[in-house]
């Protein structure tokens, strides 16, 4: 059962823009040390569109080895076509990962018949998969309606989870939870944990935020599950300003925070994200300082490498 906090791991790069294996190991260790319930790689927050097939494979194998079976791994397998997604699914299975997250490409369209056929083709080609159907809003995704998703799921027992990211997500999650067939194990929230309390109140079994605040998100999850919703709300309120800023700068924000926390050496990104200037950095750092008591100790901060984009 996938539940709780399942962060999407970023892809660290060297100052020269190459994948940084040592930093990938540190990020994975940080997530595990924070007590996460699973990890996701690669996903949108991993800059997956900027990675080659060999880079994806190399880093997934590294993550699998680092996790060592301690928590579930969800391998991102989204691709522009079913054929390419099948290749990623087989790569995941070869690494011992049977749970994959797939967003149907926009080229497939949004009709129930077309999207259903896409997921059926993958399930038939790679038996033994558990598929997390990722439903993202436009422009990145197709923003499928709950009734469409439920019809797709009912016709495909390989789809065992839905990650719902359309906004507002609340009504969609309620509809999916209310109408889910027996083989759909759960609905997972997206949106970077910016709507954590509402999603859990509506029956979401977990959340897939970015990783830089994983320890706080784990504390929120544990408080909520223990019935201390007041404590969960307090943690949510204190970190929400950071999540609001993260929505603007995405991977660059994540990497800046991880650098501040001593896990990364730089905030180098390949993805096209808005640049952060000195005012943005000062505001992020001020909110980090204000919430420092919530975060577990990591390594001493590393200096940001010069020339990092974002």
C-alpha cells in the first residue's frame, strides 16, 4: 500500500551540468532519514524531460540501490508514446520496481476510449505492473475529469492508484474516492503539498510533494494520522509560504533549499524555470530561518556554486 509522504526526488547536476551521482545518493539518504514512506523517481520535479534515457536508467538504478528495499519506490514512466512508456516500465521492472507512474501524453487526447487504450496497451505489454495514473492539469497534462478516470480505472485492474493534480483538487479527490472500484487502492495528492489538509480530509492516502521539506511533511502526515489535526495544521501553516514560493520557481527553489540544508552543492537546473534574483533568495531564506526549528539537522551548509541557473 502506497500511503503517506512519497516525495519526488530531484536530479542533482554538477556545476558543469552533468548528472551528479554522489549528490543523488545524498538526496536519497536525506529523504530516507526524514522518514518518508516511499520515493518517486523520475518525475516532473526530477526534470525528467531534460534527462536522456541512459541518465534516467543510471539514476533510477542508483536510487534503487540506495533505498535497498526500505521503502517503496515509484518509477516515473511517462513518455510521449505508449511504446516509449513501455520501455521505461521494463527498465523499472529490471531494477525490481513494479510500481510506475504514468501520465497519458496530450497527443492521446482526452476521450475515455483513447486514454483507456493507452493504459491497456502498457498493461498488456508489461504484465505485473501496478500503475499510478497521473492526472495533471493543462498545459502539462490533459486534466481528465473524475468520471473519465474512474471509467479508465474500472477497465484496467493494473491501475491501482491515481495521483490527482488538477486544481482545485478537492472535489476530484472526493469523487475518485467515492467511486473507486475495489482494485483502486488509493488516491494520492499532488500540488506540492500546498493543499495537504484538504486532500487528506477528502480521503487521499498520501501526498507526492518535492523533497526539500520532507521531514516537515512527514511530521504533518504523522500528526494527521494520529488524530492531531491541529498540529498538522500548525505545521502546514508555518511552511505554506515556502510552498507558495516553490510554485513559482519549482526545481530551482528545491535545489536552493537543499543547498541551504547542506545536501546539494548548487542549484543547477536544466529545465526552463523563472530566474531567482537576490530579493527572491532573501525571501526564501527568511522563511527558512523562521521555520528552522521544524527541520532536522543535516550537514553544514555548502556554498552555492557560482553560475547556477535559477
